[in-house]
C-alpha cells in the first residue's frame, strides 16, 4: 500500500497507517484528520514524501521531482482516484494516489499508480476536479 509521510513544523513525523494516522472505522480518513490536527495546533507540513509498502521512497519533496520553484506550498491536498475503463464490458481499473502542492500561481499534481508505482505529473494554473486521466497522458 502506498502511504504518505509528513514532517510537521514541530518535528513530529505523521505516517499514514500508523497511530494516530491509521484508518479508524466511522471516523474521517487520516489525511483530513491530520489537516484538522495541524489547524488546531497551529502547525504546518515542512516536508512530505510518498512511500511504497516496503518503505521505499516513490516521491519526495526535492527540486528535481516536485516543488519546482523551491518554495513552500500554501498547502497540500491528497486524494485517491480510481480510473475505470470500459466499465460495462468487464473493464480495467487503476488506483492512483493524487498528491498536489498548491502555490499562489499554480498547482503541481503528482499521480502515483498503486500497481506500477509510476509517477506522472502536471502543472495547472488552477484546480479543476475534471482532469484528464493520468494513464492517458502522453
């Protein structure tokens, strides 16, 4: 399972899937709970990376992979995307972790394929919930 690891401004390390950032039945998912914790404690994320199930780094916040301007984003967002192709004919599905770093004038998007661990990226000027499929990018 792909997971995020965030270094917080107070030095804490928050790791998805580890207490207190594991999935808890009937509670919000770990990322929204982390965001609430940050807000309530006047903290922010200093660094974030994405790891695979063996704790190998797939994506880290370095200038050549992301954070292209070398500046701290205004905020991050994470969502899980499921892509279905030919759903009525049996189809194929893919799951992506979609991590975005938001700046004043652009958003840097990263799509990590759960199966292949391939990372694709794009930069947009504004947020749009309707974006082209990451697997159809050329």
